């Protein structure tokens, strides 16, 4: 079975705080792909990162960083020094090796207050 | 930046009417997904195309929904007849598989459908 769990429904932080969004996935595939997407209030889904299962190297992009750990089936996303513009719903997603379907988590709504 | 274009952005229609949503994938992409987003169900897969061939449409109510790719530049999602429970945001996404290391799927801005 393929499944993505984002246990945090909503998180509120004050600007400049660091925040980590959790993502836990389930799959029996040995090859798979993990994604994070951002959905701002305007509604579009914005691609943030793709990580392949054979590469556990963590990624940093500006204030964003991702921690991929196969041992715990987690792909967590950290925003450092959060800003109001980071307020959005963030989705974690799993794409199996045959690329036939995105399994999306339920999303975490991040509220960053000034 | 290359974009996935969806039309219309908003659609209000009466129950029983036919609705057609269009998607222009990014040129060169070989994979197209249709997803529906509602508050209750989240993001649900409706259809999946690879090289224009429909590979999975198990998420669609077959009696009223149909999805096609008449050519590589156009994907369509049709609802006939529409019902109030079809009200949702419909997203199209395109990508290229096998993809590069950090290659993402691009989603369109969505079509917000309201059936009254």
C-alpha cells in the first residue's frame, strides 16, 4: 500500500521562527520519489523539491531544507527564519516507481504571523 | 518559466449541464495527470496519461466523467451531466518521465467548478 501521512493539520508560528513540517510515507516499492508542493492562498500548487529513494542526501535551498530518512520513512521539511509569505498549505507526495499516481498527504497549513 | 495552462479558471454551471475543462501541458512533457481537490477528500486522482494514452482513470465516475488527449498539446476533462457534488477545483499536471534528478511535475492553476 502507498500512503503519505502529514499528521500536523495546522501550525502557527511567529515570523523568524523555524518550523518543521513532518511527512511520513508508506510504500513497498524499492524505487520511489518524494515531493513537496506549496499551495498559497491563490490556490496553485508550486513544486518545491523532488527526492529519489536511492538518494538520502539532505537538501538545502535558501531558507528551506529537507531531511530524508529511509530508516524512519520520513521526508521532513524545515523552513528557517519563517516569513509571512511562507503562509500556505504544504503537501508531501509520493510517486511510485511506475509513475502512475501521486499519493498526496492531507496537507499542513502553515500560518506565519508578523 | 514554462507553464501548464488550464481553462477556464472559474466555471459556474447548472446541474445537468455539460462541463469541459482544458489543459495545455508543457511542451515536451509525456505525462499528464488530472486531480480534483475538495476540502473533504483532499487531492484525488481522476486520470493519468502517458504519451497521450490513458493508463489509469479508475478514480473517475465513469458514467459522467471522461478524459481525453486528442493531441500532445491538449488534455480535456468532461463532465456530463454535472452534479453539485462535482463542485471542486480541478488540477492538471504535466511532467516528463523518466525525469531528471530533481525534476518536478508542474501543476496548472486549476479550474474552480461550481455546480448549482
